């Protein structure tokens, strides 16, 4: 897609922030790849903590901060940078975020000391939210009957980036040391930025508002859209259940009776591919007007998955089945949530995404923190009880949204 064509299409955007729906599948696949590369850098450090600790002479507590710094940066980016998608020209913002993410990765790769390492981790985490700018951008560019599918395709790329990051980091580190994954990802991010610059249309905001006013408008969106509030709770509780599983699963599989190696445990993460497939399917169903049904059915499956996981004593097949069902359910809930949220105010999709993803991320942080308490008191059974409780909150949130929609229809 040429720049001139993109500018012509941007000129047809109406006040609601919609485009003419001419986005191609190739462009969506490019955006999916770019989102996966953007988030991957935040997960490289997890399998490399031992190597980083030895290289920089870090204690165990300090080494854990390597992951924390990136997470804090990402949380700040969700609040401070994602809303810019409604304020500035979106192609320029997307490309800029990719380039600065690459700069952060280069800082990590070249770091001679911990000061530059921390700087690179913080910059990478902060600007990797370009992935969360591209998701609503894809929805804006797509035709009305293709928006769910567009979101599903781009989100599938993001999920695969998270899924494959740890495996890729371990493999590349074996070949060329711990710096290699960061060098490679930086090069790929710069390549993606150049391709996005050519492929994406120039898309200015429907209206410009001062940056400080963004946060007032976000508070207004939260107050005036009860469905948004329910979907934020649905997303937070479902992602909290997701982090409960993946935080406790390593503890389960590394201890008796399993005693798996780190490499074997990592293979269990490939079950997340089911979640990537669910993202695309959920997007297509949302285009058919079935987003609410997808959410409810997925919330039920999420609750059922914990019964399967708790049945692991009867055979490994139950554990694998539980992982597959949970990953599929969580991603289907997430995609249906995004489609519903983006439809609330098309001209404010980036701000809506900032609100939703911030609650989503905080739900994951809470789930991870609560898991440590549940595991220390009741082991795997306690973790399953916690995950089931969060899944029940997800299902109750679906009922709350249904009741709210019914009340609004009755009052009108």
C-alpha cells in the first residue's frame, strides 16, 4: 500500500474514526508479526536470568528486578503512551514506538554495566506497548464486518510472540550468548518499522485534544460506559486466572511426582498455541454479532478448566486438557472483550484500550501475587481454588453486564 493511497484512504475517515475497510490480509499479518516482536523483548529475560546474574554479578533478589523493571515500564506505557493513538497520526506513532523499542533492545544487547541494562529494560518495556496501539489501529482500518477478524489476527501474533519468546531466547542464547536474542530482536524490530512505514495508511486523529485532557476524557469514558467497567473486570479476573495457572504450573511440574526439567516444562507452554487459534476464531464470531455469547461460553469453559487441572492426580492427560481449555477460554474472552470495548466509542479506541489493558495487566499482577500465598498455604489445590474463584468472578461479571444492558434497555 503506497503512502499516497494511504493518505487518500485516511482522508475518507469520518468523525467516528472509521476507515474505508481496505486493509489487506498481508498488512494485518505484518502488524501481527510486529506486535509479536514488540512484546517478545519483555519475556527474553525470564529464561536468561541465571546468565544475566552471573555476567553482571547480581544477587538473586536483584536479578529478579530484571523482569520487574520491564513489567513496570510496560504498565507505564499502557497508561501514558497507548492513549496517544487517539491524539497523533497513527502510522507515525506506530513506527516511532517500534524504533524506540529497538533502541531499548540495543541498549540491553550492548550493556557493559547494570546502569545501561536497567535503562534498556525500562525503555523496552515502556515502548513495547506499540503492540497495544496496533490492535485498535487494525480495528479502525478494517471494514465493519471484518473488525473482529482483524483484531483476532493481530492478537494471535501478539500471543505467539509471548509464547515463543522464551523458547527463542533460550535457543539463541545457546548459539551466541545471552546478548544474541536482543541483537536479533532489535534488527527485526527495525525491519518491521520500515515495512510498517510503507504498508500502513497515514491516519490522522478524528480530532486533536491536548495531552492532559486525555486523562480527563478517559475518566469520562469510564463513568459513561458501564459496559466498559464490566468488561474491565471480566478481563482482569480472566487474566488473573491465567497467571495463577502459569505461576503455579512450574512449581507443580518441577516437584514430585513429576520432577520435570526446565526444558520439559517449557514445552507445556506450547499449549498456548490453542489460545492463538482461539483469538482468530473469536474474532470471526464477533463479526457475526456473537461477542457476548463467546464471552459467556468462554467464561464457563474457564471455570471448567480448573476441574480438569485439579484432576491431574488421575493422569497427565487431565492436566494437559486443563491447560488447553484454559488458554483457549482466556484468549476468547480477551478478544470478545476487545471487540465489545472498541465498539463503545470508535473515535476513542486507543483510550478505551488503555483503560481495558491497564485493568487486564493489573489483574495478572494480582493473580501472580495471590498465587504465592495460595501455594504457600495449600499447594496445587490452593492454586486451583484461587483460579476457580477468579474464573467465577469472570462468569459473575458476564451476568452483571447482561443485567446492566437489560436495565439500560428497560429505562430507555
